[in-house]
């Protein structure tokens, strides 16, 4: 049996939905799969086996925000990744190492194993030069460093799995990878994981129109824009019968809560924290409009946000800034701000708040789009085929649509 190990640093498994679905797809295709990831309070076990997949977790000193914090986190993670790769090799073996960024440092843990004939897959989750520019500002030194680390990661990788076509272009141009060595696999939720349920009565009672956000709450994710947008709707647009639910957690949650208090918006906002399983689905099923508040940056313009696929899977129309990748994916399933301002985002949202018929039309379009194009089974087949091709395995049929594991 062929075996592989997936190394991811920024989120634990199975909370990292993309990595968990990839692990299940490989397991269904006949691979022995191990995963190395961080340990958190929600996923505290240093080792467990879930649905036949071995998960090895390591501790991190803290969740980094500043530059020094990131350096300390990355150094600690690399130490544990080196250590656990040796353990996985001893206990289960592996033919392939898959590294998932950020950061573009995991090639350091994978590269020595190429001397022993192991293959390396780079699962290109983020474009780190643009991500770090969004976090810390554009500096020549930082940009050059991040491009160098990105190039080294591409160089070590035998194949690249890109999360969208923009990333694929980067792999071929900045990474100098051959087109045949880069495959695009979108982070689409499996149908079994995303389904409409009965909405929460307490949420629906808060207002006639419920806005929602789902995702990580980081400095670059724009949840502060959502809070300011709500203030504009309530105070400038005189639209009091609206409520926003923010589902998720992250390093910027505390500052976003403080902003909501300073703008006197606590009555119009609910922060649920991290949710999973049926509880998550009941909240999502309460949304009338899904907000994509990620502000216009070089980074956000190129990424495919998971929440886009999740809103669409439930037939929820989206409101977003006019980001290139977002517009390419959603088309008419979303309403876009006419400019890059918070008032523009509020105006786009107001179009759907005041027009339930248009909201329903856009929501139906989102659901049809998800049914027609956002199909994890197809993405999983591409992903497994890429592994099989470069590992020279025989063709198999990958059954993924009914593989059900813990919800993220």
C-alpha cells in the first residue's frame, strides 16, 4: 500500500476542512494517510486515528500576530514537524510528503527526505508574499525574502496542488513549474457536510434580515469592515431591523469585539465563536445574506475564500468587494460594492436587504452554481489522480461524496 503524510501548520485536523477532505480522498483511493498538524484546546490529543487516518499533533507556544511572534511560532513548528516526520516514518512509513502553506518554510522539513527517494507535494493554500504584505505592509526586504522562500518551496515540490487558477499561474510563472506538474483543486465542501437545516429561532427573532459571516477572524479578513458596515447601515442608512452573526474565531476577534463596542453595535452583532456540526449548520441556515468583507488587497484579489463555497452550498447570496477571484467564482450570485469603501459595501448589502425577491433570485443562482460547478467529488478525483499519476499507481474510482467525517 502506498502511504503519505500531510504536514499542515496553521490549523489542526479535522478543523482544516480542505486538508481533512484531501486526507479522506486519498484514504478512499487506497493510500495509508497520516497527518501532522498543531494541537489546540479543541483538538488536544497528540495522537488519534479518525476514520482510518492517523493524526499526529504538536503544541505551539502561542498564536502569532507580530513579526517576532511568527518567527517563534514557525521555529517551534518546524522542530515538531522534523520530529514527527521521523516518528511517522518509523511507525507507518510514507512515500510522499505533502506540505501545506502558510508558511513557505515547510520545505525545510520535507527536503531532507528527498535524499531517501520520497516525493513532495506542495498544497498551495496561500500566496505568502502577498499575505505578508497585507499583514505587515510592503517592504522590499520582506518581499524578496518571501519570494525566495516561495521559490524554494516550488523547487522542492515534485507537483503543486493549487487552490485556484490564479495560484496555478503563480506556480508556473514565479515557481517555474511545468503546466503538467500543477493541478488546480478548489476547497469546496463535500455535499454531506453542507446542508440546510432548521434555522435558529433566537437568531431569526433578532431582525427581519440576518447577515452572516463564516470564517477565520484574522487581521486581513475584514471582519472590522463588516462591523463598520453594520454601523453605516444602522446609523446612515437608517436600517435598524438588521442583525449580523459572526461565526468563527481567530487572533483578531478581541479587537473586532472592541470595535463593535466602541461603535455601539453590540445590539446588532452576535459573535458565536467557533462552531461545528449541526450547531454550525443551524446558524448558517439562519443567514439571509452572506458577507465577504475581505478588503481589496493584492492578496485578497487572488484567493478563493472558503466561505464563498459554503454560502453557495446553502443557497445564500453574497455581498462582497469587487475582488477578481470572487467575481470570477460567484458571478451574479453576489452583489458587489461599486467601490472599495465600507459605505460602498453597505450600499451593496442594502440592495438585498430592501429587496427580498432579488435576494431570493441571487440565492437561487448561488445554489444552482454550487450544484453545477462547486463539486468536491470532481475536485477530489483530480487530486487523487495527480497523486496516482506521479506515484505511478493504477487507475481507481474515488468515492468521495458520501465520505462523512467530523464537520469543521
